[in-house]
C-alpha cells in the first residue's frame, strides 16, 4: 500500500452575523491499492447458537474514562437545571401521526451492551445489525439468516472484538455497505469494511480493513458513521488516546473517503484520509454525514457537528467535502452556524428502576435534500430539564445563515437517540418521520415516532413498540440505552420507512425492535387533537428461544470454553471459546431455538479447567 500526503489551506470569505467561516488547515492522505482481505458468502456462515459473552461490570465501548467525564458533566447539569416535571401540553398540531404497518422483535439474537441498532433494506430484505448480531429478515419478521457479529468477523479473518456496526443500502448500485470496528486499544484496532457484490445480502461480500491507529501512536478508533455519494463511501470516526479522559484523550475526528465501486467489484480500494478538521485551532468532534434524502445522490457531501458536551449552547458546525473541486484547497469548507434555540447535553433518562444513559448532544442522524439539511440529536429539554431531542433545519447549506431548532419531548416520558427519515414524494415536500427510544418510571423502554410537516408542525407521538420491563443488565443504576438508532427510507415506496430501535424484554434485558411505518394521509384542518395512542404491543418472554447464565470470572483468567452436554452426559456441541475474558460479573447467552425440548448442561471451563456447570431446560 502506497500513501501520498499533501496539506492544503482553506480560504472562506463568506461572513454574516449568524454564520462564520474561517481559514482552516487540513491534511489529505491518499492510500493507493488497499487490498481486499477476503470474500465471504453470508449464506455459508453457520451459527446455530448465536453465542454472546458480555462483561457486566461496565460498558466496554468508549472507555471508562469517557464514562466518568460524561457523568460528572451530567451531575453539573442536574445541579444547575434540576428536573421540574412541569406537565407539558399534549396537543402539538393538527398534523396526523405516522401510521404503523408492522413491528417485530428479534428475540433470538442478543445485541449486547450498548445496543447500537442499525438497519438497511431493499424490497423484501431487511438487513439489521447490533453490537453482537447481524440478521436478514423478511417484512413479516421471518429470519432468512442470523449470526453473531463475531462470526461475521471470524469468517473475514478478523479476531479482535467487533462493535459499532453501521449499514447502508446504495440505491444507485443496488448493493449494500457494512462497516464495524474491531478492537478498542492502540495495539488492536481496525476499521472493517464490507461491500456486497450483488443486491442479495446473503451472498458474497468483499472485505477490507483500514488502520484504526493510522498514526502508529497510542490511539484507537471509535464511533463510526457512514454515508454514500454518487461515487464514494464516507466514514467518520473519532480517534482516541489510550487510557485518558474524553477531553484529554480525544485526538480528532477523521474522514475516510473510499471509492465504492472498487469495493463492490473486489478490486484494490482507493482510499483517502482527511484530518485536521478544526475551528479556531480546536478539532471538531463527531462529524455526522448528511445522507441523501432520496435515491438521487450528490458528488459532494456535508457533515454536521456541534459542541456536544456543552451544558447550553447554540453553536453548530457545517463541513462540506467536495472531492471534485478544481483545486485541492477548495475540497473542504467549514462554517460555524448558530441556532435560534439553544440545546445542551441531556440528563440521564429515568426508568422504573435506575436510569438509562443518554450520552451527549452530538448530531446523531441527518439527511440532505437539495440545498437543505435536517438533523436530530439528544438534548436537555429547556422547559422541564428532562431528556429530550432536538430537530434542526439548515434551509440554505450553500449560504448557511441560521439553524431553525425545535425541542421535542413526550408529554409524560423521556426520549432519546433519534433518527430522521425523509418521507416526501414531490420536489416541494420537506416532511419527515422522526423516530426515537422512550422511557419513564411507568412506561418501559420502547420505540416511538412522530411526523414533521414544515409549516404545520409536529404530530402527536405514536408508540411503535412497548417493552415489558425495565433494563437491568450491568452493575450499578445506570444502564446503556444504545448509542444510535437505525433508519431508512423505503425507496420502493417513499412514503414508507423502516426503523430499528430498542425495547425492554423479559429478564430485564433488551432486544431490537424493527418497525415498518409510513407517513400519514393529508393533514386534517380541524382543531381536534389526535386521539392518544395506547400501548400497541406486549412482547412475550423470549427465554423459550434464548438462554442466559451469569458467570463470575476470577482475576487472572485468560480463556473460557463452554460446552453443551446432553442429559446422558454426551457432548452435543462446543458452543463458545475465547482467549480473551474480563474478570468480574459476566453473562453468557445463546440461541436455543434449534434444540429439542429437554434438559441440558452448560459446562464452563476457565483456562482449560472445569469451573462450573449450569442446568438449561428447553421448553
């Protein structure tokens, strides 16, 4: 692999009261001839048990130092802005809410802590992924294929721990792109990219890797986001330093630019790395790509970022990358744009027992339609200081003057981790469905949505799926709510959309909920408030299809093996093996849907020695 490095200077001359452009240096590094490491056929992946081993002592993604810093910030927020629980007006507007076509939960998969649901679809294939699984479903919820994310990585020759999956469907090429990270420290960190060869997600995928530690220092890659243009795939990641706080350990956000067609064909991948994206000498964090709202894509791409840890601010950053610019110094453009309403890092959201972690106020999802961008993220609601979301609109990205920002919150519950899907059908339409997770003291974690119609307002919130219990999976009173939610417009029917969210299920665990929804009919002109939605779905306990056992791992343990033993003592299968384990409280789960009814024994061995056995009953 050869590299080519050059530095350029961006000169920005447009200034206004609401938008400020600035000279910024950036560096672009070209990697020529990134070789494919493997081609795998998804239908060949055999994973009958979907085993998942999870440490329950603390979340493993983003690091404990980041968690500690974030919680200190939230304590400041709670002290400055204590929750008021002021009742909010239920009536929003005369706009009708989204209509529910179907929802289904993926009970037999285990998605990990946090969930990190994502989704891509085309026709009758619904491709979804979480921190510990990947699945292909039909619109009725039936499985075509399912396996752990680890099994996909192993098939590609990746041995480091996989996490943070992202999916995208390319309506131009009629193919899929899949990326995830592997390893979370400087000694083992990779970015894995997979390109489907056809429109069949169970067919061949071409696999490539990019360095998660591109500078060869004590740094690693976290939190990927992807988007597609006419010819490129764009990936943004956060580069972090080993063992330091988020503020001290954050290095920069990097943009990776790839030629998507070479990925689909399996030939040498053309790759550029763009870094040094700064404002006033400070690196901009968490660049969220604005994906094309429709099947019509662009040659250039925009990213939206903000001051995600601020307690209260009105600042956003709009970054444009144009790979076809006439001069290298015109390829990147940055503007600081102010919103008409402030936002801030959200407090943690309450549930029946404990709290759900809301992370920070970064931009989580965005779409671009001609000269407009709409985006969403988490925020502290300014009326009652509870966890809510914001919806922003930049009406002229070619000359950004201000951002119209609205806060959204439930009338009696808290919401977070939104996604936004364009549902317009004509050139003048600007409507969208905003989906998000919900929770409160009496309403268990689930998925909700509303409809946004510019000029008319927002609909009432409609509940897409309701959990049957609160979440209690890790030590302490703070549980993970997921780092993002998956959404996609249905290109065969632009009025419809798909969402992959988060629900609480039996045993105080979690599961992905896939939702098929559509825009409402013509807005009503009456003054009647929409009918309040009741609970729509109650999910059964999934333990008939999945079994779980807790294991306390002693300090100094290096490996674990788990075997499935029959009632007569015979070995049925070796269902899990790993040479990397964390000490303390852990949980192991596996899919039992392929087993016959009866009694089984899980034999657990640590470092090759018998440790304990657990009885499993398949009903």
